C-alpha cells in the first residue's frame, strides 16, 4: 500500500526529473518505504529489505546482497535534491487532493543523536523537548499547509532561537496569500512587526504574561463531555485578540501547578529541617544559594511564594525560614490563553478553528519521532544526519497521504493501528519441485478481511488484491 501511494504521488517520476538513475530510484524508494514500514536506522532498513520484504520483487530488483553503503549514498543524493523534491511533491499532493493554501503552519522541534558527533555542524546543546540534556540536538523546522501536508523542511542548529528562523523559512515559501499560524515561541514582537511590514496575514499565540478574561459576554467555541471552551473577542487597532478559557486546559494546568507547588515546598522544608540538625547547612549565603537553585528549578511557581529568612548577623547563620503561598501573585489565570491575528474579519469560531490547526504540525512531529524512526540518530556527519531526517520527512508524505484518504471516509486510525490491521494480510509463495525441470513458484495474496478492504478501498488500490492474484514463474 505504501508503494502504491508513492506511485500515486508520482515520487518515482519526481526523482527521475531530479536526474536520478533507475537504480538510484529503486534504492530511494526502498529506503523511503523501508523507513515507513520498518522505521529505524539505515542499517536496520537494509536488514528488513534483505530478510523480511518483497519490495525488491515489486520494484523489479534484488535486495539479497544489499549493502548499507548503498543506503548512505542514496541518502546523500536525495538530500542534494531536497528543494526540488519538496516543491514537486507538494505540487503533486496539491493537485491530487485538491488542496487550498489558505493556511501555512510553522513550528520547530528538536531531536537528539548519540555520540559526540564532532563532524556535525548542526549539533549543539540546547533545550531538549525530549528532556535529553545529555545529548547534542538538531532542530527540524517544518512548514505545513492547513491539511497537514509538508511544504518545506529545514535543519537548524540544536540551540537555534525559534523566533530567529521564521523569516528565512517564509522567504523560501514565498506565499503571502496564506495565513501564517504559529505558537508563542516564534511569535516575537520582532516577527509580528516583520509579518506586518511584509504584508503577511498571521494568527499566533500571544506571549503576554498577564492574561485575564475580558468583562464581556463570551461565545462558546467548543462544547463536549469533558471540555468547554469560551471565547471573548476584542478589537485592538489592526489586530483582533481572542481570549479563550478552556476547562480542560484549566484542569491540566491546575494539576501541574499543584505538583510543582508541592515539590517547591518540599524543597523548602528540607532546608528548614537542616537548620534544626547539628550537621545541617546553616550558613546564610549557602541558604540563599540553595533557595535560588530551587527558584530556578521551579520557576513557574517561585513567584507565588513570599520567603522570609531569619538570620544571626554576627554569625552569618540562618536559624529560621518561613514562607507563604500567595496565589494572588500569579500573573496568568489557569486555562486562559490569547490568540492574536491581523485578520480582523474573522469571528470567534473562525479564529479558534484556525488556531486548532496547529495540532496538525504537533501530530506531524509526534509521528516523525515515534512512527518514522527520526530518533535517536546514530550518524556523526552533518549531511548524513540531515539525510536521515529528510528520508523520514519523505516517508511522512506517504503516510499522511494514506491517512488523509482514510480520514475522508471516517477511518481515523493511527499509523501503528493501520499497520497492525494490515499485518495479517499475506502474499504466499508455494514452491513445487519438478523432475528434470525448473522449480515452479506460485504466489497468491490471501483474501483481505473487511477492515483491510476498507483501507484499500479508501486508498483506491483495491483492484490489486482482487484481480490477477496468482503469479506463476519458474526459477
């Protein structure tokens, strides 16, 4: 199914237009489809293609002696043609699925790789979204359309500032008709000013620290059994601001806040108990230093506490610590966030629905990391790391095309669930020995069950399994 979808996307034709030979195209399809079906490193892909796949038969080649160097070489080749491949692939997706470019989603994520990777120019220590502070990172920037199809990807250094990447990415896309949607990490005032000066429409999450609900009538934009979202629209010159209160977000925020508050107080209690012990830390400077580290560690709740240290000035020792939790000091109301946009013609529901499209890019990052072998990376060279990531992005094009077609008929399964459902559909080879004649091999696909039929039908590849199912050949 993955290869059939790749053919519908005309991926082989695109690679041919980039100058790849027939052998290189087969290798490229092998590594991309292999990443989709059996995600992992290039070495694990080679093992899969050798021992567990009939993809070589479909491609009309032989992978029995496939070497990992061939996968590395084709990775380098694909990376050299990245810009052209992405442009042509999205143009084909746009044509095939009748996509309209009304929204451009932009976000970044980072992933880690093993080893020192001294030959990787993009490797750097930064804020790991996977909490791997012990590893160097690389950052993947992704531009999607409103339907979740990738338009552009790019690798930045692992310690890149999110806000500093926007301008170059949008200049590469060069589409001012679509509304740019991004989260607060990228929506700096400098970027907002640049978007306005360059005639871009935008919808972003506000970076305001103090956010409280306006004193006016709210409009419900979402209501279900576990969440109610109420919105309040304000016009502010050339911008609209939509303040939203989500009961679900408030519940999650409150739970997280309570956890951090309890941990903060537990740390203060440890310091206070140490003052009563003979061998405990009592030096005033050391106490201040420890409290400072606690405040840094739990910065989200530190401002809520008034801490008073009673000390002996002569001995420069503390002998008592008292603190008070003051909720009124918190700057943000739980469950409240603000969306700002210069599309002042949009109403509450339209603004909120557009903001929710950011879930598409978050889902893309999650799939790339969990389903498509993006992490961890074992390569040590810049181009090999970038090539590994680009292969995962190409695999995502195929995966998203499949899921996009499935969702259109009400099948909302994850990729892992789809793989499990299709895993019981086999193609069986029966071999017969003949006296004084070559062996005969008969291959036939098993009959798909109803769930499998539904998936094949949605992707318009049903006929492959109902017609010409018997293949006889001699060896």
